[in-house]
C-alpha cells in the first residue's frame, strides 16, 4: 500500500514500504574526526528538550555533530519516498503509524545492536512496533467532572446531555476513535463503517482536527468529553480545569513515538548510537518534565510527576495500538465515506 501525506502533525496515510542490512553499534568514539549525524525530529517542547538537555552531551560523548532539522513525521515520510535512495536523514523521529506506513524505507530490525533496547518494554520496540519507541502516549477518556462525574465505558460518550469532542479521521487518534466506535456498535477492525454511523448518532458533537483545536474546545468549555491525549488532559488539569482522565472498562488505546533508521543512511554507526541513546534512562528522564511517558522500565520519575505519567510494564502493555497493517489500507475509503457522511 502506498500513499502521499498532505496532512499535519499526527496525520497519516496508509503506505507500506521494506528494508536491507547494516553494521552493528560500536564504541562511543565514532571516528577520529568529527562525524555528522543528520537528524529529523519535532519542534516545540520536544525540540527544546533535545537541544538543551540531550544533544550537547551526545555530541561530546560520541564525537558527532548533530545537524537537527525540525520537520513533522508526516512531512518527513514523503520526502524520504521522493528521495529515491538519496541520503536525506541518518535517523528520523516518527509515530508508530507513520513507521508502519513507511515500512520499506527502514533498515532491518537493529534491536540486537541496541543495548538499551533490553530495558524497553517489549510492547514499545520491534517487532511489536515499527519504530524504536522512546515515548508512550495514551488516549484517555477525558471528561468534565461536573457534566460526567464517573466513567465506566466508552459508551458513556453516547449521552444526549453531553457535547462530545470527536477527533477527525485524518488523525491517528481519529482513526482510533472510529475503531472504538465501530467495535461498540457491531463493527470490527476489518469493518469500521459502523463507527461512522455511531458517530452520526451522537446528539451533540464537535470535530477537532488537531491537538490545539481539542485543547481549545475543552478550555472554552465547548465540549464535555472526548478521546484525547492523557498528558494533554493532565496539563489542563494542572491549569485548574475540572477534568478527569479515565480508563473505561474496554481499556485505553494509544501509540508509541520513537526513532527509525532509513536504510540509505550515510552514518549507520552514528544512527545506531543515537537510537540506542533514545532508549536510555538519561534520554527519557529528560523528557519527563514535559509529561512524556518513558518506554524504558528503569526510568524513575519524581514523586510529583509519577501520578501524571504512564509507568510500569502492566500499565504500558495494556495501552493497545490498533493493527495498523489492517487499518491503514482502509484509510482512503474511510476518508471518502467520512467526508460524505460527516463532513
């Protein structure tokens, strides 16, 4: 399956692409002369943490200059596809759905060459994922505690007294919500159409197309409940909003964000060193202040942050991801149906 990306952060298309063989990770000193590592990664708070707390020490330890390019993973993927084998990046940052969509772009599984991978939950690294996970996200049932004091099931969203935030299908979490809606109304991973019919049955709902729009809807009290990023909900709670983060009886879904190595990298040794570092305790500890939950089981969170994070193997492993190999091929047809039925 192939496709093009015309979307923003956390939007994606189905496309699966395969890979070829590489050298192993060596000692920290990459070469006698200073090597260059071309890194694509994200902007905002993510970039700030990398530039201030991660990259300087990595460069010093490995004698590598990191050339950092800020680019969303949805923009990165089509660039790699269009490059046709030219080296654009040595290592990239991507969500798991993006990594699945670009499967043929990546080098073969390098887990055996990444010592820190042994400390990462198996649900957050290959072969369970298509990337080397360094952050795990949860899509929680986020609710106004005055309008909906207690949550038992995702079916609680089908309450005529609530205005529900519905994530757009162009988002990974939008497809996840569609999947949940379908499963609750007679559908399956292979047949998500009942989910669209179920969304149409919501008495009051508002579509949000990205995280910023979702935050706005909650902050302006325009929605009472939604599937939303758990850490973003926690940030709103810390701002004083009367919201709850619930895990319904059916469970919560989510995704892993991490790194991948393009098979045409010009610096495999450096790429392996970087990916190995992203799976380490120091790297993931640096991200805790942004409420980014770790995939390394040895990360210890400060007492004030621990309740706000996703921690522990049982908790992390219970955050499921959809079977992207089944879901992604359906995406274009679902977007067409969504446009006709919902707008």
